[in-house]
C-alpha cells in the first residue's frame, strides 16, 4: 500500500517548485492527495491529516513545535523540503523521529554558477570599470582595468566549503587560479581533491584578489568578517557575498571601502536585507548590490521539486538517500 502524502506550505511557491511533471512523478510513488495545503489546514482537516505519512514542502514550510507535530501529524515519517536551508523548522521534526530531506544541493547549483561568473567578472575589474566608464569616461575606466592582474594565476579565496562552496571549488578547476579555502570542518585532503589549499582568514584576505563568502549562517559566524580583514585586501581586491549578510560587520566593510576606493564589494545579501534607508551601501560607488538573486529563480526552482521527487523514490525503495539532514548536520550547515 502506497504512503499517504500531502503538499504543505504557507507560501504560494508550491506550484512553481512542484510542476505538473513533478506532481505526476510523485503520484507514481505515493498516494498524493490533491491540492496545496497551508498551516491552517492542520486544524481544518485534522482527522484527514492525522493519516499523513509524507509531506512535500518548500519555502513557507510551517515551523511547528514537537508537541504540535505529535498531535497533528502522528503518523508522519518524512518531510521532503524543496528549497535550501531547513534550520528554521527541522529540529522539532527530527526530535519526533521524522526524517528531513532538503533540496539544498539543487539550490546550490545556481548559486555556484552565479558565484563563478562573478569571480571571473571581478578578475577583469568589470564592476568598477563599468561604473567608472559611466561616471568618468572610457579612459578612466580602461586605466582602472589595465592596472588589475586579470584572471591568469591570481589567488581566489573561498570562505566555506559546504555544498555551495564545494560546487564553486569544483567549477573553479576549469580556470587557472590558485584557490585558497577556509573551512574548519573540512579536511585538508578533501580541499585538495577540490583543487584548493587550506588557509586562514588573514592569509585569504591579504593575498587573494577575489574573496567569496559561503560560510554557514550560524550564531558562531555572526560578525566574523571585520575591518582588519577587509582593509587587508590587495590593490583592486573584490569581496563577493552570496552567503549571508550577518557574517559581515557592515560598518567595518563601509569604512574599508571608503578608505580604499580601489576595493569593490559585490553584495547579493546584506544584514538587514534590504539595507536600511540611508545605509552607505546604497550610495558608495564601490558597492554593487543585487536583490538576493543568486539562488533559484524562474525555472531554476523546478529543479528543487524534481530533486525531492527522486529523493523520495530512493527513500521508498530503501536505497541510500543523498540529501537527508540530521541533527548533527544542523550544527555546521547553512
């Protein structure tokens, strides 16, 4: 008998993540009930949902207490989360022995692609060359770009070698960079297999032309990137952030950028997000902001639903799964 499954989220993202094709795949695996449910349905359809064995979700997954899970979803075995981080909701489910699976690997793909593109552009001086062309003309723009070392043999620093960081490192092997990586939880051997050498933050910021942040968003990492690091960047150095803004001491970054107009910050994330009205990040000429677009956008979100459908198939067949999240993993992952 096939397991009873539901789609549950408080957001409107479910039909974008779980396309008709993916829903058809799910129906071939489980007894998928019709419709997209929200947290309100836990009360309105309490008797029915007490029989739920599997949940599929995405952004907007309700953050339920362990007590409510036990009461409303007593037969639940697994949650398949078609999005990235599960930090905000996973622990009570795990406490209730409900297995949690995440499409963080699917969401990591567009971030890694975006990051590598930004690193290559940064090496060419694209950001400031473009802005200087607009404000000062072609000659000033060309002079700035000509003073940079380009993309041959430069050092690139990657902060964090989790899922996204690893994908970035794998893709950087196609370029002739010397890659340094910071991650206390990954072995030297694993980094070497990815084409990187372990280094501390001081070495990375003082010697790498481009530094890209992918550190996990944990209490221990809040404010870890400060003035001493930013001010140590080499001439024309670029700091990229597609991770989380809370790891950056914003006032310190602003100070370093004001003192060093040659430096560049390319920020897809900030803290708070968006920046507060009047923040220097909005007006500083060597800051380039994008509205958190590195992750899955447009049709890219469909990949996450497809990953969870295939993960569910492995789970049901009793095969080793690829994307399960454990309580131990939550201590170090984003």
